[in-house]
C-alpha cells in the first residue's frame, strides 16, 4: 500500500495517508454487482484513510465491518460526515461543512450513492 505524506505550502505536516483513490463509478458498480460485499471492504479502507487523516481513530475497523455487514451503513456514514470529513476538508483547503445528516439520510436509502459521495471527497486528498 502506498502512503502519501509531505508538507503543504505553509510547511504544515500532512499526515501519512494510505492511498485509496477509486473512481466513484467503480464504487457504485462493484457495490451493485457484489450485492454490497465490496462496500464492507470499502468501509474498512475508508476508515483507514479517515483515521490517518485525523491522526486518531475516528472509526474503528470493527465498526466499519459491523456496519457494512449488518445493514447499519447509515451509522458509518454519519460518523464519517460528523467526525471524519471535516479534517479531509481542512487538508484539501475546502470550506468546512457538516455532511452528517445528508450522509445519514442517503446512507439509509442509497448506501452505494453515499459511498460515491464520500469517495469523491476522499479522492481530493490525492
């Protein structure tokens, strides 16, 4: 696994972030064709990236697996939107926004679409 890390223009250290750049359409297609099994793997990889970006454990791998297996993906997306993505926005110099409610609602009805939204934001790190 490749790890990305350096410093930005203001010499602030950027944490070592595992490389997990996937086209959002691929996330949708693999999620659909594997009947959601790919999303369990995807949850674990996104949790690794979110934890590395935040330099602390925001989402444990166990939570990522359980929420992917038991149909509780809306809880996973809520954690990502509330605790994980703000640091990603900071690292990519985007304006801060709270996507937790949006991801929670979409995660309930359309988990694969929600995964595409999160993957799009994660891809901006690379």
